[in-house]
């Protein structure tokens, strides 16, 4: 198998579970050395990363910080810098979902909280990592957005608005850093059955199925493969784009009204 990320070094947030864990595995499989970021030190996570290292022969270095702890983030980036590996790739994956409240009922502090994690923390981390990339005059940044940013979704006003802001910020960053040889893109997954949606109303989720051309939800590996493409040199002329990875979800056919709780 051709390794698409040989000699590349990646920083991936939310590497301990869900889509981030899958991205970490596919990156290791393709020869990247990975700074696998998780919120808290955790022996099970370290063991899991060791298993991946051995399986694929790639280096995986766990790094710990809470996204909203600015000082902790700076320390983590210092730690990354101290390893003296030029960072080629940043995947802004970690995030939270809202509590499915309608716009008319949504407390402002909930919207702020979601933006803190899903927008401002990613912005801060990207600024810090960009400084490392700009020295090398190359790099690829991939945000994990959502089709919610393009179509709306149930009653998640804050999440939809935040992911749309991520798309716009991504595009502006791509414009600013293109001349430094850095590409910035986003993957917009459709529904993927991770912990993030485990509390979602099952009827609401199932109501989406008929609107998906492939008639099924996506897997974490399918999202990770799209991130791999955008991160790799295969996408060397792709920047400023939002790539839908959603099995052909056709919003007009989806019954996404939801009730009071979704
Ligand atoms: N699943 C879907 O259907 C779907 C669809 C579209 C887009 N997405 C996007 O895909 C990305 C990954 O989602 P997922 O489904 O893999 O979610 P997940 O299984 O819930 O995983 C979320 C990850 O983000 C980390 N995280 C959350 N808040 C954090 C914080 N404050 N500081 C540090 N780490 C934090 C979590 O760490 P802990 O384990 O410590 O909590 C975990 O590693 C998100 O950006 C999400 O919006 C998901």
C-alpha cells in the first residue's frame, strides 16, 4: 500500500475516541508521526496509542490539554515544538454538540459555551500551530465541520451557526496563508454514529435515512479517509473547500423539524 503521509507530522485533536481516533489510526497507517491530543492523561488511551504505533511502525506521541484552557494549550504546543519535528498537518477535530434546543429557546450562555470549544479554541490552536507551519512554508489544516453548517440540523441553532463560522474562518485562513504554501480545508461529515450522537432522538435520526442516497449513516473510517486525502499531497491544489462526506444527504428530502427536544 502506498503510504500517503510518509515523513509527515500531524497534530490531531480529540484523538482518543470517535472520528479523531479513526483519523489517528489512518494517519499512522499512512506513515505519519502523530501528536495525538486528548483532554486528560489516560492509561487506556496511551495503551491504545502504543498498540497503533506497534501495528503501523509510526510514532505517536500523546499530548494533553483541555481546549478551553489557553495556558494548557500553549504548554502543549511548547511540548510539540520541543520535539523538533516540523508540523505538516493540523486536524481540528475535537468538539461538542449542543443540547438540541430551538433558536427561540436557546440561552445565550449555551451558544457562547459551544463557540468556546468548537470555534475559539480551534482558532487559538490554529494560530499557534500556523506559526510552526509558516516557518516551513508548507502545511495542511483540516477542520471537521458538519453538513449541519450547510443544511441546518434538528434544533441545533448553536452548533449549526458555529460550524458555519468554522467554514467561513477556514476559507479566510486559506486565503491568508495560501502564499505560505499552506492549505486549509474542511470535511463536513453527515451522520456518523459516535458517542456524540448517542443521546440523539432515534426517530429523528432514522427520519434522515431516506434522504441519504446511500441509505445508511457513515463510518468513522469514511470520514478519516476524506481527511487523509485533504491532508496529503494528493490534494496539493485543493484549498478553501468544504468537502461533504455524507453518503449524498439530500436536505430537501430530510424531515429535520424535530420536536421541543430535537
Ligand atoms: N458524529 C457525527 O455525526 C458528526 C457529524 C458531523 C460532524 N461531526 C464533528 O466531528 C468531530 C468529532 O466528533 P465525534 O463524533 O468523533 O465526537 P465524540 O465521539 O463525541 O468525540 C469528541 C472528541 O472531542 C474531544 N473534546 C470535546 N470537548 C473537548 C474539550 N473541551 N477539550 C479537549 N477535547 C475535547 C473529546 O474528548 P473527551 O473524550 O475528553 O470528551 C473527544 O475526543 C466534531 O467536531 C463533530 O462536531 C460529527
